[in-house]
C-alpha cells in the first residue's frame, strides 16, 4: 500500500492499540493479533473512523501462525503485553508458530532489564529478541512516545526508521516538543526521541531509571502541593494557578502541567475539588522499586528516588495512619511568619533544587550501572530523547543534555557549572522550606532528602570517620588513615592501652 513493510503486532491493550494506530499513521500496514479479538476489531474501527479515506491498514489475525504468514521475511513483530511471564509466553508461542532466526521480536513493555538481557541470549537461536522501552502513556504511544531501544545493533539498523517515525519529535532550535495530535497527520519534522541505548537490557535499565526519576519528580510536586494546601491553606485551584505560572519558567514540565489540571478538576459527584475526594493511597507497578533496589545494590546514593518509593508505601498504610493521627502529637504553636508571595518563591526554588538533586541521583545511577554492566550510555542523547514524548519531559532536560555534551564524564550533574550555580543561588529558599516544613509538621521527605544529599555531597569530611571507628570497635573491620596512604589499620579496643596495628 505505502511501500513500507508490514509489521506484526501482538497485544492490543491500551498501549498496544495506540502504538498500532501510530504505526498506521506513519504509513505502515499492521498484522495484528490479540487473544481478545474485540481489541483488534476496536483498533480497526478506530483507524477507519479517524481516517475514513485511508485504505484499511490493520489486518486482523486469528492466530500467531496467521500473523507470521501475513508478514514478509525477515519479519518485524512488536509485542505489547504485561511485563513478566506473558512476554516469554508470547516468545514461546512464536517459536511454536515458526518464527525464524532473522525475524525480530520487539518487546515494548516495561520489562525488568535483567529479563530483557536474559531474553536477548535465550532466544537468539530462534529469533532476535529486541526491546524498546516506551514512555509517554497512551497519548504518547498514539502520537509520539519517547523510545529507548536496545539489543542487537543490526536489528537496530532495520528498526531505526520505524522507531524514528513513531517517536515524539523535538524542535531542534527550541529543544521543545512538537505537539501535534492529529490522526493521519503525524509529526514528521524535528529530532526523533528515539536513540539506540545499548545491548543487554540497557534500554530497559534506562527506562527503569526514567521511572525512578518520574517517581521522585511526582513526589516532589506532591510535597509542594501539600505544603501549600495544609500549611498555607490554599485551595486546589489556587495551587493550580501557581503551577501554571511556574510552567513558564525553569520548572516547565509535563508533570507540573498535569498536576495543575488535576488540581483544577471538580468532582462531578460531590462538587468538591476532585483531589479532595481521591483516596490518598498511592499505587505502584514496580519500576520505581526496581530503581531503588538497583541503586542499593550498586551502592549509588539515590535517597530522593528511594524516598519517593517509600512515600508511596507509607501512603498505603491508611488505616494505621488514621489511628496514628489521633495519638501522635505534631508541633504546637508554630505559625508561618513568611508572607505568601515569599513562601511561593521559596517553594519554587525548593522544588527546582530538589529536582536537580533527584535527576543527579538518577544520572549517577546510570553512570555507575553502565560501568558495572559494560554499557556505553550517552547521557546527553538520553536527555535529548526525554525532552518530548515521555512522562518526565521538561525544559529542564535541555541543560542536562548540554551538561553531558560539555563533559561526557561529568562525575555528577551537581558539578556542572550551570547546575552548581543554580543550586548556590536558590539553596537559601530550599533550606527555608525544609526548616518550615519540619517546624510546621508537614512531611517533606523527598525535598528534605534531596537537601541532605546535596549537603552530604558537598561536605569534605563526613561522619563516616566515626562510623569506621565504630565498625572497627565491634567488628575489627579496620579503617584507613587520612595522614597515611599505606593500607588499613585496626585498634585492639579491648586490650589495655588500645594499641593500633596495621591490618
Ligand atoms: C511512562 C510511565 C509508565 C507508567 C509506569 C508507572 O514512562 O510512560 O512511567 O511506564 O505510568 O508504569 O506506573 P506506576 O506509577 O504504577 O509504577
């Protein structure tokens, strides 16, 4: 029909269906299979309604055998099924149906990166297992997500035109997303938000960290909202206005924009602001947790990312919290003395500085993971593909990309002159918010953890000296000296005179 190859697609749930519609907008025919045939029929109906003049581009397949028969060899098959066993089920069924060694099977789900790494090697006798982590939710999938592809390089050469076509696009001059949501009229100009990340699950690792940062970014916004709502007694719509104003500055981001929309929404049942009737128990699907676990395993500090996961866990203890709210005393007699305008400025700066620290943690985690797993991650390019399409898309990604462009070995984002100067300039307001939150009894774990991270990071001598002394005392774990570079020492603490020896 269009001269472009026909693509196979398995799994037409919310993300799958939207990716299929995105593919057909970009001129690809799709052979589609889902265990629930209604889902395929829905996609066909939507494609026909959206662009009635277009020749039917989606072919419903009643089995994987039929799907394989429809596709030209070597085949390209996208899979959008829940992460975990379902991906292996599809792979095994494809093998049974006769998938061939040159065929590429692309997992587009939120898979655990180690599963992806294992699948790349487990299936290589049968077909090329490739992965493309997708960020952007259903609208992103429909009109342009951010894509983090990884796997075999030769497969990437074949997939690249497809991925670049369906990805979100950024205006090269402004660095801002090109937003056009018109079925049948995809964005074809601008820089595509798809870049090859690496092999051995690198793409899913990077997506995982994206989500870890997403958790932190969301939690930081929530803490700022909480302070305005409960310490400053602002209404949700007043807070929405502040967020909208912030959207014009360095805090411009998709997450700030949608937060304003949520805060402005009225509940159709009660007439109250919707946010006031949403139960305060946060869900999670696991990617934030995986990021925290990876940071702990590698030994990279990511306290703000981890704090955001714990904040969700703590929120789910609703009934215990309700009991606790009746017995655990908070501060008494504290009143905010700072004028409202000044407090809003302080909150802006606290959010900005904490956000820089959260991103610094995520980026350092990627750097450490790359060393550990033998990947070469181009952090400047990764920042570029996060400028549009994905959930953490923000103006802020442009200076991050520039920072890693200036120095690809930057030891920390905090050390880049742009960010160190920004932190230096705004830290006073950030500290004021942490202090006032503590005095008012308003939880601000992510904002505070970011400040503690910043202060620890810039501190020449940390109390780890005493900690090493404690470890040596009870466990003979030894310590190094600041004045000698000749190995480890141990004090025989239980002997008279506590003599020191070289370990
Ligand atoms: C994205 C999102 C997407 C999803 C996550 C987060 O980048 O498009 O991160 O992957 O929303 O699953 O979900 P939880 O908040 O439930 O963990």
